[in-house]
């Protein structure tokens, strides 16, 4: 499936609010809405003139609809009945409503995120503009030793347009920072190995697959496995649960946020890059309560800004920038933390 051939959805809903919500949600998740109308305002002939891969029917006020009955009688037509009245977009119930709906759509007509993998060949050849950022003195004076366990772990989260953004971020990020990353990218499992090669090329950071029974090290980026949920034990060692990620996302950014914040607390954060949908919004409040930080890629630098937009609009993001600005902000933040630690040490022993 390519962007030009992403699934075509025809929407039949009998309230203007539901039509609006479905239009926004479907577009943000990469689907083409080819029709969005009230069935009471359509004729049977309109069915023949609409080319759709699936008809999404969501009726709140009409129990019987001759138009819907006609759709159901057509053997070649795929019809999905919706999840009912959509909650407010930033309510705690909205992510659950969205996950149920798009879990069904992905099983029936495919996942628009399949376009991410084929782009990796081109991505690997691109060089970052501006070069690597300078390492501040506060960090350069006390670099982590080779293979040192990362005292801080941040999540890099992305969907459509993510590999390009994450690569630009890592290419700009200097070596010698006292942290490691987990990278959760919506992508087909067959491209998991290619993802680490493409994103890690030209970078001083080691991009690697997850290692069961080991901890995350300074200077490395661990790819969250696509097929199975990644978690941590009491010693912050990685383990694979053996179960798949909660639908409809693989990996689930929400679940990865929860797992990370539970074990790292105020020593973790998440940077949410370009992507479709709202994955990450359901777990954002928990990460903040645990003391973590959430930053987002600025909309005008995204291939698709829906995922970071949802976090900004929900009030969860405390900083937004393009990939290079995000890298600079992280360097500055770590330098500030190092200075605070040094000042506290001097005060304690003065």
C-alpha cells in the first residue's frame, strides 16, 4: 500500500458531530475519506457512484436505513459498524474509542503505516545538515565510560515520517551523553533490521535490537521489538513478555511509555516525532505524574503531525522543535542536570 493507494473509506453517520470526528480521525490515521454523509440525504444510486474499500456506518438516531440495508445486501461491499458516539477528543475515553475503531480497520483494509518501511533505502543515504552539535563543558568533563549502564532512558516515538526525523535528531546529537534511548517506530516487522541500519548510519550512536536480560547502555538506541512487548524487571533489565503489543499499534507507544515511566520515573522522558494517529496520548499523563518529560516535534517539520499535535493539544508537551532543535534542547537539559549535580556535590562537601 502506498500513500496514493491507502484505503478509501466512505462514512455514513447521521449526526454532523460524528461525521466531523470521523473525518478528522480517519485522516489523521492515514485513510482516505471518499464520502462523508448522512444516509437520509442520499439515494440508492449514490452507492454506485462511490468507490470505497470500506463503508463505515455509525448511526445514532436512525434505527432503519434503506441505504444501509442496500449496502449489506451487496456481497462485494465491506461494511463496518462504528464504535458509537465518539468521546471528546482529549477525554480519557477517546484513545480507547480510537484504538477499537482503528484496530478493526487495520485488520479489514490494512495499515497506512506500511509506507514507512520501503522509504528506508533512501533514508540511509541522507546526511544531516549542520553537523553534530557541540558537547557542553559540563558533560565533556565527565563522559560516561564505555558500556556504562544508562542512568537516564528516553523514548523516541514515531510513525509516518518518523525515521527521517529520528535520523536527523541522532545525526545532530553528540556522543558522550549520559543516557540511552528506546526507539518505538510504527513499521512492519520485516523492516525491523533495516530500520536500525538506516537510522544509525552517519550517527555516533549505536542503534541496536533489544537484548533480553540486559540493561540499556549510554550511547545506544534500542529498537523496541515490533512483534512483542518490551518491558523491564526490577533491575531495569529488558525482557520480552511473549505477548503482542496492545492493538492497534505495533509497537504501542502508549504501552512503551507506561513500561518506561514505571521503572525510570523522573529519569525518563519521551520525544514524540512525526506520526499518524494519537498513540502516546493515553499514557502521557502517567509519564508526567512519574516525573518524566514529554517533548514533541514541531508540526511544520513533520511529514504527519497528528501524533505530536495530539500531545500538544492535550497539554502534555513542554517543548516543541524540529529534530535538530530537540537534540539541542536535550543536550542543554542534560548539561543543566550535570551542573546541578556538581553544585549539590560541592555544597555537601564545602
